[in-house]
């Protein structure tokens, strides 16, 4: 008994020392996790953060736990230990049986029994969780809870301090790039903690794009065993991103071609072993094209600015629109239809499509915000439909569906108005680049993975006036 008191006081001192030491933030947190693990003789500890939309927990650092256990998959914060979200201590006596445990099989494999979680807070909000795991079923004494609470408070303070220092750092940086024209400070990134883990800047940019489209993401949340030797895992594959809402993994690869071959092999293995897993690979080219859409690809202005070749000429476009319009007219019959288009790219297609329909239609336009350089910004409706569409038949009209992120957002928004039906008509379908599988009811043309311009579609605002659809000279976005 006497000995334990001494041990705990040593642990308190050690945690306080670590918090004040001049060591890198994540290393300090890991050291606290280690102190807590050793002083209480438990299996391990993990410090977790709530994800961007606060639905999931991601491990920031852990001690005493295997990589496979740490990366066992997405942890839904509300299901996992709901008490945490209410700011209370949460306790699971047996993680292999408790209904709240999302990975009982993995807990069994790691030989984990009891779990205690303590909320991490910042500015009055829950920002994460400090979680402790034991090998034996364990009831935590008040003294043990006290030291864990102490550690959780210190961790919370460290996170807040870290965020603040990053904020000040950012302010210092932006103040040096203030221009005379605009004396405003550029906004700072929201939380730097989630981004600090990225192993490549392209991953961070991709995460910002997902943030913009309000798509919740988790970084490297699950490691899939893909190779065994005598029952022992010898090879694993950890996809970069997991999008829980879509149950989709995304692997970005901006590496050398030789490394891509190896990565492709791993993804092939993963698909064979886990056929139920939905994974997409985005290579450097895909990724560059995705950013080019927002004008972020390296633009070489010295090279020819123009169209490489025509994909569909004016009469091909008109003929196809006539066919699609006929199909729509037949299917809607005498139902009153509202066409809704998202500006700007859709205006040419919308104008021609409506003129070919021979059913009663009205037209609405919407505007949505554009992905910009402000990392705080999220997609929003800048101009909404200005009539009540509840109980109406809606046909959402798009010029192009590429990743599907715009359409996914707009459809969700329109669904909230309870229309009688909601269908989609797009002139162009770049299916090969899809990230979100949205249902397209009417399609003009399926197109290859090329950057297309003309007939309303732009590159950096230009080319919308071309009467045909052409492929942009690839040297422009190389
Ligand atoms: C185009 C198009 C779609 C969106 C599709 O708009 O009009 O709304 O891209 O892309 P996604 O499937 O990858 O989300 P864009 O953002 O180029 O703006 P614009 O219509 O003003 O040209």
C-alpha cells in the first residue's frame, strides 16, 4: 500500500515534468502515456482526438499497444464510449463482450479486457479521449482514477497550448506576407493537430478538399493484414484515408512509378482478401487533375494555352441532348417538372436541354461556394432555390459529374426540402474519376479522364464560350 502511494506520486511528478519539458509535442504525449501505463501496470494507453466532424476518434499517440490494434479501424465516438461525449469517465469491464466495444475480436487478439476512458477537453468542448487498456478484468480504484484524470487534464492543457502556439506561429508568418492592398490577415487553419500526422503534403491538401466538401475523413485508421507466415502477420497495408459516411478507403500515391507497382500489388492483395472493402487509388496524375479543376495545378503559362482536340462538336452535343430530352419527356409525361442547375458551368446545357423538352417545366438555379485557399472554408449554398420545392418533381441538371462530391452535397441539401422525386441528369460523366458513387439517371456522354472545357465548362474561368467540348492541352496542367 505504502509502495503504491510512492509510485503514484512519482508518476504525478514525471507527468508534470514531461508537460513542462522542452520536447516535441507528440513525443511528450507519448511519454505521458508511457508513464501512465507503467505506473499503473496496465496493457497500454492511447491519446485520441475527435475527427474533423466530431463523429470519430483517431489515435494521436499510443503506448504498449500493437500497431494492428491501434489501426484496427474507425472508432465511432458516439457508439464507442458515449459517456466521453458528455464529458464523463467511461468504463468497460470486458471489451470482448461489452456491446459498446466496436472491435471485440481485435480486443480478444490483443488480450484486452477492461477499458477506461477519460474525456480530453479544450475551450469547454470535448476534443478527444485518454484511454487506458488492461489485460486482466480490472476495477479502477479512486486513486487510479485520480492519476488518470490528472494525466487527462495535463494532456488537455498541452493540446490547447500546442494549438495556441501553432496559431501564434501562423500569425507571425501571415503578418510577414501582409500586402499593402489588403491589410487583412489571412485566416489560420482550424486545427493543426489532425494535419500534423500527414506523411506527405499532398495528403494534407486532399484532406482540406474533403473538409471543404464536408466529408468526414479519418487518416490511416485501419491496417489490413495481407501477408502471413505460419499464422503470423508479416505484411500489412494501411490506406491513407477512410471516409466513414461512404465506407470508402482512399489511397493517394504521389510516389515514383516503381513504388506504385508495389502499392498496386498490395491493393490487389487487399481486394482479394477483403472483397467487401471499398478502396480507391488516386495516383499523382488523378490528384493533379483534381486540383487543376480548382486552378491549383502548376500552370505553365509559357506553354501553349489552348485546346488539344475536340471531343464532341456542336451538332454531336445537340443530337445527344435531343435524345436525352426525349427520354426525360417520355418518362415524366404530364408531371410538372422543376429543373435545377448549379451555376456556372451548367448554363449552356440547361438552356439547350429545356428547349428540347416538350413537357411543362420551370427552371431554378443555385450557387455553391468554390473551393478556395482558405482552409477554414467549407462548401455552402451561396444561392438557394427561391421557391418551395416540397412535394415537387426535381431534375437536378449538371454539366459534368467528376468526383461526385458537388452532386453529393447538393442532393443532400435538396433532399432536406422533401421533394416528391429527385433525379439527376448530367451532360458529361467522368466515371473513371468518381469518389462518391452518386446515381445518375440521365447521362449525355461518358468521357475519358481528360480535362474538358467548352460549352459552359471552364479552366480558370476561361473557355466557357466554346461551342464544342474539347480536351485542354495537357501541357497547361502538367
Ligand atoms: C463543375 C460542375 C459540377 C462539378 C462537378 O463545377 O459544374 O458542379 O464541377 O465536379 P465534382 O463531381 O468533382 O464535384 P465547377 O466547380 O467547375 O464550377 P463551375 O460550374 O462554376 O465551372
